[in-house]
C-alpha cells in the first residue's frame, strides 16, 4: 500500500473512533488508563525485550550515547510510565466543564470544554511519549494517531498494543489509539495532508523535526519541543546555589529539551564562578565560550553565533560573560526558542525585570530549567511543551487537548 493511502486509512479509522471515545464517561476513560498501567507492569519483561532490539539497532546505526539514553527503557522507567498513567487517571477531566450565562434577550449560552477530535503526534526516539500522548488523549476523549521515530519502533509497537488492549477490555474502540508502524520519511508529509481527518498535528522533537512538520502543513500545528534554554547567573547570585543549579540544568540529563544550552554570567562574578564551575563539571562537560570566557578558562573552544543558537542535546555548553541583566535578556531573546529560561539572583528587582522581559513559556527565578515538565507541573504527563503562543503555551496537559463549544438555548428569539 502507498504510504499516503496507509496514513489516510489510519487517520480515517481514528476519526471513526473519536465519537465513541468522546461519548464515553469520565469513569470509563479513567478505567482504561488504570488498566493500561497494570498491563505495562505485567508485561515488563516483554517491553524490555523489545526495547533491547531498538537499542541494538540504534547502536549499530551510530546513534550517539546521549540519544540512546532517551530511547532506553528500564524497569524503573516503565514503573514511572505506569505512575504517569495513574497520575493522569487521577486528574479531573476538563471536558464538560464550563459556564452558563444569559443575555438580555433571553438567550441562555453555555460554554463547554470539548475534545479537539483526532490528534496527530509526530515524535522522535522516546517510547514514553507513546504512552503519555495516548494517556492524555484517552482521558480527554480524543483519538490519536502516533508516528514515532524508527529507532523506537519495536518499543512503540508493544506499548501501543497494550494501550489498544486496555481500550478493548474496557469496551472502547482500539482505533482510538493507532501507531503508524511504517516510519519512512514520506509518512510525515502524508500526515500533513490529512486535513479533515486530523484536527491538529503536534511535533515533539528537535528543530529539524518541528520545521519539517510546520512547513507546508494543511493541518493546524502546535509547535513543541525545541529547547535552546539559558541560565543567567546575576552579580547578586548566591554562588554556591548557582553552581548546583547550573550543574543540574545542564548535566542531570543533557539530551532533553529543558536542559540548559547556554550559560550567561555577570562580569562582576565571572572569574570566581566560571573557575569553580569548570572545577565542578570537569571533563563531563565541553565548554564553548566568548572571548572573555576563554580568557578566564584557557583551552576551551571559542563560541560562534551558531553555538549560541544550537540546541546541543549533549554535554556541551555555550558560555558568555555579560555586563548587565539587560544584556543577558537581549542575548536570550535573540537566540532562544521560547522554551525555558532561568535567572539566579538575590535581587528582587533584577529578578522581576528578567521575568517580565524574557520571551519564553517558562521563566525561572533561582531554580533549574529542568522542571519544565508536565509531571513536575502537576499535569500527570505532557503531550509536549508548546513554544508558540496560540492555543497553548508551555507544558501541554489535559486542558490543552480541549477546545470550546457553545450551546445556545432560546425561545424563539430572532435578530
């Protein structure tokens, strides 16, 4: 079958299942998620076996070790995915919520939250996204068509099978969750053409993937994922705290989108801070710095404009010394992707200036950027982190997968 026909068939089946999903009770949708969590834990060994196939193939194809970490599943990570399913199950269902008001002419208007419909999800080698995206869609009555990266195909297939089994066991259509098992590049173009079947496309991954989805799509797109995040260490920062936060923001998991990619340091404390930071991180981290940084830390690579614009997803950090918070904000707003930015300072006025001036979905004061995450925000899971401003922004939980619908009751009013 041609890839366009294959994708259209999958989207058609998902569209056929969305009505049954949307009409299901909250209790029934919740039961699906709880059953899916049980199935994941019960099939732990089988999931790990499929994941090993993906890891072996990825290693053979030269996938970097830092990216293999995204792909890898362990017993602990599977338990974490099951916990996320339970967390989403425990959250209030946003669908059906709303308010009612009456106009002077007697019209009674009710505004309700309703599912988006059919969500198309395009993502890279992170098997947990398969479950997170499906869980959020199940809870909100949406259907979802999943297109993961080829590196995670075996993992995604078994996870999708278990999710579909949970739906079937709870008397809901399995086609409310469909995984595209063909991963050729043309599949992305095919999904972009499914206007009328897909209500929205959500790409989750690096800049290249997001651009490939947004350019020329006939289906509305919510951009997520790309994270060129910054941490600015102000002259009034607690240096000991700043060292801990910067190490965490960059090195706790370098391959994720909320990891810091650029460190900005005020010139008043740059000498002390950067030398201590270099000692703390050592060979674990490659630094690329401006002229002043290179003078303070001899032997590091000189940073270019391209370095400051890059989301490394690796143990590499661009560094720049600045003379003011205004200079730091100007740098961030020039190079960032609208994801997450942080300032470390004990000056309240400086913190407030930074918070109001930086253009990003999440702005931190004295905390690591690594907290930009649906689970950490109390959303149970996330379908992605929106870096745009229309419809939603930041971590996308349940409410982000709904829209508004108006019911209007009258008694013969005309205009």
